[in-house]
């Protein structure tokens, strides 16, 4: 059937609607379907365009589709597909025409990319570079489309003396392709023969990207470099320095370190702009070179591409200067983050199977380098990397290494105020478990964070400060609706009593001016109960600007516009609280954190002279009423070590109110408290204990009797019980 006959049949179908479009579509070839699809789009017949487009997608694979499009007389296919999409958008009846158009475009583009990267086609195009002006132009365009994938074949041809007639064309084409060739050619450059080294160095200088400077400097520092090649590389190096305005005083190791730091930073921002990233496959290419094997691409998942690049640069820097500590730190953080970002059930082919897991090298490198990793994690807001660094520090560092780092920066102290509570908890755990015997900056926050871990539950406390009582009341109502137990006033003095009664604060909401916010931030910073609490600052735009100038990008303070709309206020509260809490913690994790914190509090209460465990008393008293029995028992054991009447009275109330095994545990803790610090019970509690002694049997009687004796209650009670 000719094209004219097909159009006549189409018109007949349009006029009579006697047959569905799919009937004639099934009888057509990909060429005729593509021709008709274009025709129906141009005459605005979305029903027939949809039918032919769907049939074409079913009938043709990607390469057949590309061959059909490229051989067709209809060259304006991009605009035709765009017009088809608009037709689908304009009429809901044919909305699926949008998807058909998109699928056709995606498959055509995928086929073009696949074909452009085919090694045989690349080799053929290299041959065509010397076959006349038109062939040269077409081959150059296809090689440019291949980009970095053309590098192995082009370099192999350049190194082949039998293809010397092609070399001038290859060199010119390399410059035309440009930036995609910088990474693979830089990888090969230091290992090339002198002639090829001169040629490639000149190509890279003309391309003009500074990523090649580390490789060039490595050649210039090599004592075995060929003099003529060295001179050519020096000329190219100087030219690049001038063109890119780079510093001339860096060694090859420093160049590699600088490149790696740039790669790491770019990957931190999840940028897809890293040279070598292939968006079509969402992966990146790193390159290996050997004189016998040539250039070999290694495809790595896009999620870890930047970290792999940074690791390779850091490793090169260390190979050139094994004393470059910052390069080792860069390698460790990139390797740890690589492991964290590697998708499940995915391998990293760039990481040799004979290498150890990232944590091995982290612990091996020691506390100073781990502090570097932690500092960068805090700077980037990378919670998982921070946890990795803290875990390695806790496993390898003693007290001095943790709290007396030889610089002004104390990353582990900063971690105690980090927005993610998991990081705060692990930092406090690391500091508490080494049991420091000398005070250090930020020591007061350790107990505060451990107290926070103890009381991880659904109960959340919020403190409100505002300039007037009406605003205080409205904010208290909003916080109450969100499940907070809230209290407030117009000054810290107004809230001091309630603040002392509660176990801790989860959020401070302040609707005051910028100066007050700064003062509030500074005044609460060193308080064990409020020092790590996020502050939601409700202000006008002008006040926010002043606040930002005063505090900078302080993660503890979250500015938001003050509003009369409860919905907007709720959104601001949830955002501020969520940002500082970090990832959610499930029930099992919450219990694990609480029990770990209670174990540490008990240990430091016995051996550490600098941690004041009594600061955790409000949280501990709350915890002995927790719904988790194991938390109740562990909290009572810590309260027993606090020389305080309130602590002992709370233990007594719990011991005299519970039953079963819990009561036995509480009586044991009450007896311990009395053994250590004497009797602080009131008369009512004493009478209730005596009644328990008189009415109990078995294990409960034994526990009550022990408690009675530990409290040094009158022996007359024992005599009376014996004689009666």
C-alpha cells in the first residue's frame, strides 16, 4: 500500500468511522506507522495519532525506531512530538497521547545514545575523519555525541603508529569534543610514551579544564620524565594555569587533594555536574589505564560517583605525599559516605575486593583523622557520616583524644548540640563511657543529652516566651493541639518554676525581638536542660534579617514569620521540631537509647567526679513511671545513687505502689539509697512501709524487711512483730 493509498484510507476512516484505527495500524510497517503518525498529528487527529503511535511503540525496538526516524523524509520529528503532546493535554479523552509522545522521544534518544557509543561505530567514525569534508563533519558530530565513550578508541588510534595518517584529525577532534575527554586523557597522560604525551598534553591545554593539572604536575615532578615530553607538559601546564587563573605553588599531591576536595563538595550537594556523570544511565565513569590494556571505563552508581572520584584523588595525593593528613581525612570521609550512599543490593566495581570495609580504615587511622571526618559531617549536616565517625572514635579513642583535641575545634562537643538526636545520643555515650576525670568545655551537656535519651517517649515539652500574655496564650493553644505539654510567660523568670519541675524541654517557641532571641540563645546555651533545645523564633522579615546577621546559620535557631493563622504556626512548629530531632526513632531504638543512657548514668554516678548525675533527676523520676518495665527498673537504680530526699521519696512512692517483680526491684533500689545516704522518708511513707513489712510474705517480705533495716527504722518494729 502506497503512502497516498494509506492517506486515502485514513480519510475514509475519519469520514465513516467504519473501522477502528487499530485495525489498519496492525497491517502497517514501522515506516508507514511513523509516516502516518506525523500526518495525523499535523492534521490534528489525536485519535488516529494515538492509535498509530501505540502501534509503533509495540512493533519497533529502539534501533528500528531510530532507523525509521532517520530515514524518513519527515525531519522535524521533535516539533511533531511536542505538538502531539499538546494535543493530548488539550483533550482529556486523548490524554494518553502525552505518554505516547514522551515514550517515542525517550526511545529515540536512548537509541541515539546507544548507537553513538557503539565501539564499532566509533572506530568507523575515526576512520571517516580523513575521508573528506562531509564525512569528516558527520563523523566529528557522532564522536562528539559519544563524548567520553570515544576516548578509548581515539587514544588507541593515536598510539597506533600504523594509523599515523589519522593522528592530526584525531587530535583536532579531541579538542572539539572537549571536556568529556579530560578525565580519561588525564588518567592516561602520565603513562604515555613521550610523543603521545606531548600531543595529549597540548590537546588538554587547548580544551582548557584545570582537572588535568594534577596529572601534569605529577609528570613535572617525576625525575624519570622524558626531557622533551617534560618541556611540552610544562608549556601546557603554564598555559592552563594562566587560562584558568590557578595557583602556581601547589605540588602534585596538593593538586590531587584540591581536586578531591572539590569532587567531595560537589557530591555533597548531590550535583549531577561532576565530569564523567552520565545522566542517561544515572551512573558515572571512572577510568583506569595501562599501556597494554589501554583506557578502561569503570561504571559506578551515580549515588557514589563523587565519593569514588574524591577517594581516587585522595589516594593519589597520599601516594605522592604519605604525610598529607588532610588527604587521609578526605579518603576516610569519602569512603564512609560511599558505603552509606551505595544503594542496597548494588556493588561498587571501583572498590577492589581485597580492600577492607570503610570502618576498618577509619579506626586504623586514629582519633585525629576521625575528628576531621566528624567536623566535616557536622558542617555538611551528614548525620550518618557523623554516626560513623563517633562510632569509630568511641572504639579507638581515650579520654584525652576525645575531649582534648589539639585545636580550637572540638567536633565531639559540637555533636552534643547537633540537630539529629541520634548523633547527640551517640556523642554523649562516647564521652560518658571514657569516664573523664577532669572537666572539659561542654561537659554539662553530656548529662542533658543522656537525660533526653532516658525520656524518649511520646511526651513532648515546649516552653513559650512572648512579649504579651495574649500571644503566650495563643501559642500555648497551638502547641497543645500538636501534643506538646506547654508552659510559658513573658520572661525566663516567669517560666523558671515550671522549667525546674519538668524532666526536660523539647522546643522553645519565642515571639520576641532579635536581641531577645540572641540573649535567649546565649543564656540557655550552658544550661544542662535547655542547652541543646531548638528555638523557633517567630519574627517579622526585618527582625529575621537582624537575627541572621547576629547568629549566622545557627542550626539551633529556626526563624519563621510570625502569623495569626494557627495552621501556619503549627507548620512552623513541626518544621523546627522535626529539623532538630532528625530521623524518627522507633520504639525499639527509643528503648535501646534509654537503657544505654541509664547504664552510663549509673556508671558515671559511681566513678566520674565531673558529671553531676543529679541534673538528670527530673528525667529519672519521670522514667520510674514509664510504661516500659525495664526503663523503670534501670531508672530506679540510678536514682538510688543520688543523695537527694526528692529522689528517695520518688523511689519510695514507686516501691509502695507497684506489685510483683517491679515492686521487688524498686524496694531493692530504695534500700540501696538508704544504705548510701540514710533515711529521707516522711512519716506517711514510713507507715506504709511498716504495713508492707507486717502484711507481706515470701520474697516481698524479705525485700521489705531489708528496706526497713537499711532505712534504720526503729528496732521496736521488729520486736513488736516478733512478740505479736
